[in-house]
C-alpha cells in the first residue's frame, strides 16, 4: 500500500465512516467539510506515528493538509529531510 492509499484509508475510516466514493486525491478536505480543526489534529497524529515525522506548527497550513495529494507530497518532503539530516 502506497502513502496515498494508506492516508486515504485513514481518512475514509475516521472521517467518512467507510464511504470514500466521493474522495479523490484532490478533493478539498476543508471545502468539502471532511476534516475540521479537530480532525487535522487527529490526521497529524496519525502521520507522525505512521511515518515517524514531526509536523511543526508553521507547517499546519492548507497547502500541506487540504487533500490527499498535498499530504502525500508533504510526507515525501518530510521523509526526504529525515534522510538528508
């Protein structure tokens, strides 16, 4: 299972209660009402635990967390930084 599939599975199970039919990689979590501010905290905790990354406060912006594609790219950047640090 790749990063996007794993993240999508988490979002579908925790925020859409198994109904992921309307969710593609560019569906806006915030505009669609899928994830609220509490959901962002849950999502970040999942990402930190699953990928071993630390999300800094200044990184919690829509450009990083508004959809599956953005989250996937964010995780890839964070993981690359782990390997180059």
